[in-house]
């Protein structure tokens, strides 16, 4: 019975390669070798702010935006068009994340 209960828990866990559900937030942490959250959801017109929280140098690079390489501080980018925006740290392979922009007429949150 215990094995059956545990197998149900494992089946519900996300597996490798599965996309994380977007978190409604305009704040992303840049930590050592990860963005937190890895998927953020905002409204069109909102601004995402990345805040460096780790000890290593990182950058934020997307198709239409790019931060400096830095170890501390913040970087902000406004997203006016709905869509999915993938980005990465070019210094660390596998350090990737996504911004999902929905609808239009965001709050312009900063």
C-alpha cells in the first residue's frame, strides 16, 4: 500500500524536459546557475526586473534584449507584445528561462 502511495507521488512530479508552469511575477532572481522562476508570466506593457543574488557573473540575453555581464544589481526590460520570450545566461550553458507575456494593456509594473 505504501509503495502504491509513493508511486502516485512520483507520477505527479515534473520530469526532465517538461516546461515549468509560469509564475505570475515581474521579478526574477539571477542566482548561481539558475533563474528563479524559470518561467514568469506578465501582462503586455509590464516590465520584468532581474536581480542578481548569487556570487558569480551572469547576464540576461534574449532575442531583443541584453544586460551587461554583472555580479550584482538589476536589469529591467519592458515587454509590450504578447508572446513567449526565451532568454539565457551566455556564460553558463543550461541557464535558460522564459517570459510569457499575455494579453495587452498591462499595468506598466516596474
